């Protein structure tokens, strides 16, 4: 009851509600700009929060996180450019739906699935922080390594028609992740002496190149599309009938998002890809996945938005920032003299519960802002193709350059665009490469840390129960994917 | 025996794996190094990549692997023209990256918007020039003034 009354009074009494609105609008904008990550969007606002009331300040930062994680799906669906790492999985079916003239439907599903995921995560955050925080502490380096491997096990089902080509793509992605400073010894690897590469290649640059630039290279020489009808340019929220079809993918998204959010470092990307994979496996229409499945949009978006709330559980309970965004939020707490950890709930319950209220408002505001801006967004992408390509590229080059003011990033994105174009021509799927680039560092650094802890003994990976469970899940997932994607259809073909 | 595109791909992947291994072997050994070493994971990846390349060649020999998206089934002349168009856009983007510090962000971006639109099929007209100029200015105002990003104004500006 204390929680509810504190949350309501925070919402009604002060600047929390306007702060949440400003945060959501800024977050959606930041998330929608390729290259500008949620954490950067939050960090840009951090100095502004200094003089604000702590509840309003922290609500604004958390609302940016909520808005940005959602905002990443808008360009993912409309222009095949994930605004954030976690939106990469949404690109697969979201963009296919947009190509079929169903952009409004895809955006409506992503908005409402994100809302459901956000609320679900918030409920967990409010009522189950204490018991669920224990999960975060159970994660040791071997478990993190196993978690990364579980994420990589999705490669088999993202491989399209050729498993070997999918594996090649995944390995190339892992190779990209090895560029930069070695996580254990600190020596530089594959940097060619360039200081710009010492920090590694950010996965978002790989994605922007592989998705956006590659798509524009393909589009530039194909005929202009037909003018969209007015029906195609309107946002379409899911109907009751559609909800009935989406419930399973939402449950999958909520479950996986909860688990991934609790594990610091897990993050929305793994949650989104695993949810997509599981939604496909449990769907009554698995054949639609990759060709414009509504469940393929709902599952990753739901998971992605659950993570925005559940990722706060280890941060608030132990002061462990599990992601860059959580680290910026942690900085916001410290800026106001609040130290996250078990004592936070005793020392400043009004701030914590006010933050919960602010997050609730942020999720509702996300839907309202989405309702206002999405139809104009769809209208924008239906402008004459030459102008659209020109402005998409302008957004891409500006967003990429703006993050670090680095020309190297621009060149890198251009190179990845050419690589993506070549991969398309050769029939190599690009998604496994993205997955490899996202998860490579997590897997390698924790693999080696584990071996340092165990003095080189690999049995640490099976002695740790969490690690063992995750590795078994990875093996089962890979075996099932290989069987259902390749062996089963081959047998069917043989028997026919 | 004629070699298919997947044969070339498999062989190319093996060459890439060898080059990556050679580069990994050049990584200096640190006193802080662990048992795996900074070159451990890259070498493992090189082996895995080489194995995949070999498997692709073998699989192609045994049974032709179906191509990716069917785009390759296009007429070679059309395909060549498409690739040349894409190469032209790459050149345009490369020119933008080269000219950005010299011309400055607003002008370089306006040229990029206008150039790509014309390349994409838009007619060169005063409207297009105006759209490109307004686009360059609007993006500069947003990123430089609103977000506070340091953007180059060009060597020609006083």
C-alpha cells in the first residue's frame, strides 16, 4: 500500500509526470536515431537532471530508457535500420511486414507488445525485487559465458537455407568482436595500429551497416515502389482477434525478458533473439517467420521492453548496473546522493516508489506518444524513393558520426554496408553475424575469466549449476533447431 | 569441372581463415596473459571458419546448395548494372566521408542529400536544391545546436 500511495503522490504532486513525458519523447527520438544508443540518449540528459527533484530526475532518465528501447523498433520496421541493438530481431519480420504495405500493423503490434512487456516488467519490479534479485547474484563468469553461448545457439534457426553459411556468418561476427583491446591481457588485437579501434567495433555500427546501408545499396537500383494507399499509411493497433494470436509470443517474450533482464550483461539483444526463436518454435504459423510474421514482431518487442524494467532489479538491489543504460541511471542516483543497494529501500523509499510510478506513467505515455507520431512516420517513409533514400542515408551518416564525432565509424559503417551487400549476393544470412558481433565479447571475456578462476580447468563450466543448465539448454536448442530446420524437411522431401 | 559460386565462397572463406590465423599469430604475448592468451579465441575462430569453408565446398560438390534470396537468378547484365549502381552509391558515401572535414557538415550533407536523390532518379530542379539545402541546415541545427554535437564546419569557414 505504501508503494502505491508513494507512487501516486509522486505522480500527482511534482514534476514526475512532465519529466516522464519529456524522457519518453527524448528516448523515442534517441532510440530511433541509428547510432545513438539508449545510454547515450540518457547520458545527454544527465547534466540537466542535476538541479531537479530526485524522483523527477530519475524518472526522466528511466523514461528515456523505456522510450529509447521502444523507439529503436520504429526505424527497424520502417527502414530496416535497428535504432538499438535490441531492435535487430524486430527488423526480420517488421521490415517484411512494412514491405507488404503493413507497416501500420507492424508498428501497432510493436507499440502494444512493448507496452505489455513494459507493464509486466514493472509489476515484477514492484512486487518481486527482493526474491528475483538473488538470480543476479547467481551469475558467475561461467554462467555469463554459457548465457552468451545460449544466445549464439539461435544461429541455427537464423541461418535460412544453408546452415554452413549461417555458421560462417556467425563466426565472422565473432571475429568482429575480437577487434580491440584483449579483455584479459590488455594487448590490442586486429586494430592495425588505429587508436579508434582500441575500444572494439560497436555492434550498432555493424547493424547499421549491414541493415541500413546494405538495404539502400539494394534499393538504389530497383524501380520505385507504388504509391502507398491511405490505408497503408495509418497506424493500426492489434484487434482482439490478433491479440488472441499474439498471446503465446507475448508470454514467451515476458518470460525470456524477465530472465535476461535479471542477469546483468544479458541485455535486450539476447532476450529479443531468443524470444524470436522460441516464438517461431511455438507458433502455429512458423512458416510465416522471416516473411512477415506478426508474432515475429511481438515476441522480441515484448521481451525487449520487459528488460527495461527487470534490468533495474539488480541495479536497485545491489547497485550492479547490468547495462550501459543502467550505469547511466546509477550515475543519476549517485548524482543525487543516493546509493543503490539494500539500504536504498530503507533510506529513500519515496524516491524508489516514485520511480516505479514514473515508470508506469512512462509506459502509458509511450503508447500515447506512439499514437501521435507513428502515423506521420509511416507517411514519411512513403515519400518518393529517391528523396527517402537520400534522407535515410543522411540520418545514418549523421547519427553514426554524432556519437563519437569519428570519421572511422563512418568508414566502418560503409564497409559493413558493402560486406552486407556482398553477403546478400552470396546468399549468406546477415543476422548470425550480428548475433556474433553482439555476443562475442561476452562469451570470450567470461570464458577466459572462468578459466583464470579455475586455473585452466574446464570443468568449472559444468560444476556451476547455472552454467550447466544454460549449456544444456543451448545444446537442446541447437539440436532442435538443426532437426526442425534441416533434417525434418529433408526427410519429408525424401518421403514425398 | 566447373566451379560454382559457393565453391569460390568456400575457398575464399578458407583463405580468409588462413589470413586471420596469420594475423592472430602476430598478436604480441603479454606478461599478463592467461592460459588461453589473446590469440587463443581468434585462432579457434580461424579453425572453425576454415572447417566451415571446407564443408561448404564439400557440400556444394555433393549437392548444390540453394542460393540465398533468389536475387542471383537475375540476368548477368542486369546484375552487373545493379552492382554498378550500388558501387556508385558507395563512391558517393565515400566522397561524403572525405569531404566532410573539408566542406563542413551542413554543406557536405546537403550535397549528399541532393546527390543521392539525383542518383536515385529525382530530377535536378530548384525544389530539389532547396530540399537538400534545408535538409543540410536542419540536420546541422538539430545535431549541433540541439544535441550539442561538435560537427566540422569546414576548412573554408573563417
